[in-house]
């Protein structure tokens, strides 16, 4: 039996249902999860990739109800392209993160930015939109991308975390847009919130958010420590660091791991701890 069926509507809260897109990969796990919020008038969070079958599944799940907003946490191509298709089918406005498109596609083709994303309204940090039985508030969480936001659902004590916090893996932070210092600051921000549960775009709900985020922060600090120890041992090139730091890594993820190591190194450089020396890095004098 398929425990992660695509196109099937799963009720996970009285106000929240979930539909899985058919785009599994080493980077998306079982695929991108689209959330429908509300009972009579809906918000759609992270409509997903440009996949007509997924849009058809969403329209079937919506079942003729009004859509108040199509909301995107960020503009990677596994999250936002279906917004335009859904808007064309329903007339609903696209409301959420700011547009962002870079020529650099990072370590994976499916994470390239959606250059066609055109929101009708950009939600600033702390701004809200609402329906008859729900309120969604934007929480700025840059790091994975500079335009990443989460959506807090006050009525359920829930936070839709997009790719900032995922339920199956750590987040890729890939320069030039991905920023480790911003990512860590965004995690610290979540530590001060009192959300009951997280609904990520990939992976299962996170029922002990603060403990989970504390673990993510600890993991990143461990990675930073590994990098500094390797630099002290004169291992200064990113590919060599990845080989030592990520034993048994799926080869398809090597590029992503290298980008995250680079993000740590850039952060350390900005703090005056390391310096670049040609293609290599070293502890700053």
C-alpha cells in the first residue's frame, strides 16, 4: 500500500487538508505538500510545481469553494509555479512571498527559481490575511531563500514552514541567495514562538517544534565545528570537506552538501573567523 499517495486529500486538522504533488526526488522526499486552509473559503499554501495533474487534484479537493488566496512560502520551482495555473482556473489572487529569480540554479535543477511568479500582493513580515474561520500571518524566515516566509495559522496554533523547517531532512542553504547567518537567525526566531505544530512542505508534521528547531540549530553548530577542525587540519577545499563530513551521502546530494558547506564558510568569513585563499579556505590570521 502506498503510504504517500499523490492527489489524495488528507484531513490533518479541522481547518487543514493536504494534497501531495507527484514530484518525489532526493530533494523533495515524497513530493511537495500543498495545504488547503479553511472550511468554506480557503487559502492554498504552496500550490506546487507546474504539474497539471496536481492542479486537477487541487481543484477536485477545493470542490467549487471560493479561494481567498493562493499563498507561496518561496519561489523555488517545486513550490510556486502551480499558483499561476490555479489562478487561471479560479480567479483567486496570489498573495505571499516576494518575487525572486536568479540565474544561478544551485545544486539541483528542480530548485531553480520560478521566474514567472507574479504575486497580486506581497505579504510583509507580520501582515495577515483571513477567511471566515482562519487567519494566516506571514513570518519572515530568510535563509533557505531570501524571500522565504512561513505562515502562522492562529486558530490551530500551527506554522506552515515551507522549506525553512522540513519533516524529513535538513534544509539546503545554497549561496548566492541562501544565507547561513539569516537561516540561523530565522531558526532562533522560531524558538521564541509558541506554535503547537509545524506543517512543512516536505515530510510529516512536526509535533514538538521547539525541540526540533533546537536540534536543527545544534546540527548546524556541529557542522560549523567540523569545518573549523578540518581547516585546522589543512583540509581547505569544499569538495574535500564534503567527502569527510558526509560519509555515505547519496551522490546526487553532493552538490547540495557543498553549497551548505560554502554557506557556513561565508558566514564564518563574515564573522572574521576564516578567510579565502584562492580555491581553498583557512583559519583567519
